[in-house]
């Protein structure tokens, strides 16, 4: 490749890099994309992106391509990355093992041999250090002045994208915490293990969504919206919600209203996540054959989110103790889910549940605090169907 062709290729890769950075809002995925792009543009063996954690005064990296370890932490001002962060200066090291600032421990741990390192600071628009780029072992030769300029340009392009992703992540965490606390409000009254139940519903629903092949964003949506499925229980009287025996027909009709109450609480929300939660709250007791409540929706009239959460909710309800029943053995509950395929549940969702059942069992064992499940015996289903 001629010099002109190499420069043209790098320019094309840099333009592509800018497009990638501007679109991705997930910080972990963004760092992975950046590291991969830098490795390609600089034709090097490995790239790590270190982010400054101001609370701990450490630099951390979730990305070190070619390594099994997913996170590295180094004290600010220590090591090559720390020195670059503290000084704000680019470092182009021809022989890492001849530099006293280089930490050999990582190479010993991974069996990797670092030869050359190009490290540049990453600064935001205010000129403050937010991280460090490290590129290692350029193929065939050492890093040159052109490489330094390109990595500095990449650093400036990436900084705004990383800060945007950090802001998005912070806002998302705040929103998710609010959603979780709303869910706890509803579940706390009739669940002994509220946190475990909410975690199960969230993780089981996400696993089933993955089994269906839903896009990653949709999987995340259902993961975070599903815990609000029973938010409408805040409107149900304790005398009904906590009754240990079978509900009367009148009480059962009142209990069914928790789906309507939940929809009213969540309707007209601007947040797309709460809009999904509204659909789940309203329809997670609808049945695929049209015999559910509150609207007797049938088949694909029921939102897909609700069809997924319905299976997750029933499985977890059966496998956890309630005031009106002991818990079921997981295999018995699994068999019930299968038996209700095409009746209570969407057959495609049941098939997806079967596909990820092994992962669901692992999650159940963690939540249950056990490595084995002790079979239980009960045939009492009327009360479960009330909820």
C-alpha cells in the first residue's frame, strides 16, 4: 500500500469512527467499539480505553482486547496510563520493559508480551482529563508521529461520545431506581422476599425475550419494565391482598382490578419504558386463548411484552411460597407452563422459555440461596389464577 493509499484508508476509517461514536449510548458497548476501531486504524495488536473514576481517583478499563479480564483498575498517576492522565502528555514508548513506569504484572497474569505503547490523554471540551487511550504493539514497526496525531484526534472525537454515554447511563440509572422503588411499593405488602421476586421477574423476562430473538434494546426494555407488572396492587385492600384462603367471587373481581389500576397509574407516561410497563401491567393476566382478564384479549391482541412477562410471572409465582400456598418444585412448574401452551400462554413464548430454561434454573437457584431444589407438593391452582 502506498503512502497516499494508507492516508486515504485512515481518513475513511476516521470518518466511520465518528459515525460509530455519535450513535452508541451504551457505555460498555461504546468502549468496545472504540477499542476495536482504534486497533484497526492504528494497525496494532491491542487497545485499551481507560476512564477516570473521580470518586476513587482510579483509571478503569472494561476493555482490553485479546484478554479474558474485563476490567483493569490502576491508581491515578501510577503506571503508563496513570502517568499520562496526571501529566496530560502523550507517551510513545518503544520498549515497555525498559520504562520504569510500566507495570509488568498484567503481562505476567495474561501471558501477553507488551513491546511498544502509545498512550494519549482523553480530554473533554473543558480541557479536563476524563481518560486515557493505550495502543500496544503496532504490527511490524513502532508507533510514529503520524500515529500520535491520529490517536490524539481519535481521543478528541471519542471524548464527547463517552461523556454523552456516561450522562445517558446516569440518567438511566436514576430512572431505573425510580421504577424499582415503585415496584417495591406494590410488592412489599404481599411478598416476603420482594427483592428476589422482582429480580426473578426482571431476569426471567429478559431471558425469555432473548430466547425469542428480540433485539437487545427490546430485551433491556422488558428487563426494566417487567418489575412494574403488579404496581396496581397498591389499590387493593389488605383484607383481599393478604387473605390466606380462597377469595370469594366478589373479592376475586376486586383483585382483578389491579391490572386496571396499574394501567391507570402508568398510562400517558412520556417515558418509553413506562409506556411498556403500562402494557405489561394492563395485560399480563390476559390468556392466549382469550379467557384472561381484564379485556379478554386473545392471541397477538395481547402485547408481546405482556405475553413474555405472563410466563415469567406464573413460573416465579408457582416456585415461591405465598400466604395461600407452599412453593412448587421447579420441574412441576415447568411442566405446568408447557401444559398451558396455546391456552394461557403464547406457544412461541413457551418455546423460548424452554430454550432458556437452564439459565432460568440457575437464576432461581441463586435467588433461592440453594444449589438444589427440594420438590414440593400442591395442586391448588385457583388462588394462583386469582393473581
